[in-house]
C-alpha cells in the first residue's frame, strides 16, 4: 500500500479521498498560523485577499464591531475557497483568480485608478505589490497573520508528499534530506519552491486541497 505525507492536517472528508483508494496517510502541520492584531479603516472601498488565513484573521479581529457586517465595498481574491469564505462573511467578491499573478494583471487592466487595501501574511508573494507599484496603483498593505515554520524530521520515505505552500516546502526540507521525492503541489508557486529540492514535481489541476489529493491518487495509481 503506498503512503503519502500531507504537510497539512486534513479534514475527515479529505482523508477519506485517500484512504478509500487504499493509500495510507501520514499528516502534520508543516507551518503554524498566528492571527495578528491590526487596525484598518471601518469603511474600505476595495480589499485584496490572497488566502483563507487572511480572511479568517480579518473577521476575527476585534476592531470590527460585527463579524457579519459589510465593511468592504468590493473584494478581490485568489482561490475559490477564499471567495467562498468571503461570501460566507457577507462580502461582495468582484473578481476571483487562481493565482496572484492573474489577479495582479486584472487589477492593472480594470482598476488602474482605484486604491486598495491588501490584507496578507508576513510571508507573501511579491507578485501583487510589485505589479501595483510598477503601475502606480495606490495600495496599503496590512499584515493580519504570521506564518512560522514547524519542522519535523521523518525517519522514513514516502511515495508522495503533498505540499500546499512554499513555506510548507521549506519547512519539510529543512529537516528532511530525502532522495528526489515525489512532490504533489497545490500550485506553480509552491512547485517552484519544491523544484529547489526535487526534480519529481507534479502540480494539481486547481489550487485546492482536494485537487492535490486527486492528483496524488492519479499519480500513484499510474505507477
């Protein structure tokens, strides 16, 4: 029976996608997320979110009087699940893309004269900020959560390792020097980081945990 390592603890329904295919699972959280206190205007015209962590931190923050009160005019985000989370919190999502680079391109084309607040973590891709600066688009970056590495050493090999962020890749390989492992990655940014450590990299079809799992199942069953 093949065994995969998930660098993020999965939900029960996600685990079953592997276990029902006779694939054994080992899981741990390769990174830790800490919500940070922050200040933001009570009335925000345009907000950018590139992760579910940023959304969760935004609405967890005590500076907002009511969790479900609409305090943002328009939201722009990366990822379908980020969009769903924003909508669950009563927000109007104008545009969703799969990657930050795609969202940056859209903003330059469609919202060149609009100001933005970018809610993000301490470790974030520079694609959006750099693109906005290059095109003189006004924005303010607000750090709402902190990512720290949570390394763990494994004394065994895995048939595949599931990665969900560049930070998770760095965390795993900081303690594990495995020989060209099969890395299943949630997106191209994560894959780029994984390629620093292994040539055996596969990218999921979409940027969701379920797609990573599906790609792992397909990849392992093909061998």
